[in-house]
């Protein structure tokens, strides 16, 4: 078994799903509002059991967080992986607005 194969197996099968929490859902609501304000449509959470593993999943139950703000594409983390570079300006703008709004919100 190669190191790459072992890592993929371990990461894929033993990484926790990012469970929805009240705080994470509040962040999603903000991203959704920004997406609608920008005219790019609604943002919805994917099914935790089918959306893949993210490093943030390890701490998602302890701190409000969100994942999946990056570009879309095909073949994630594999030879031949592609991303849609034309999305970057819109995604960067959305992330910047989110960060700004988070810094302006009441604690």
C-alpha cells in the first residue's frame, strides 16, 4: 500500500462530516444573503454525509465555521483536477464582503 493510498483511505473514511450547528447555520445565512445581494443566487448547505471531508470538520462543533467557499471544479484532489478560474473574482468578492460584515456585526 502506498503512502498516498493510505492517506486517501484514512482521510476519506475517518474524517468527520461537518455537522450542522446553530452557529454554522447563522454563517450560512450570511453567505446566502451576500450571494443574493450580489445577484448570484441562493447558497445552500450540502448534505454532510455526501459533501466530502474538510479540515474544518474537526473543530466545527466547537467554533462557528463554514466550508466550501472556494471554486468549483471536477476531480478534486486527483490527477487531472480542474477548477473554474472565471469564478474567482466573484468568490473573492463574496468572501471579502463576508469578512467585512462579520467584523461589523455585534458580538
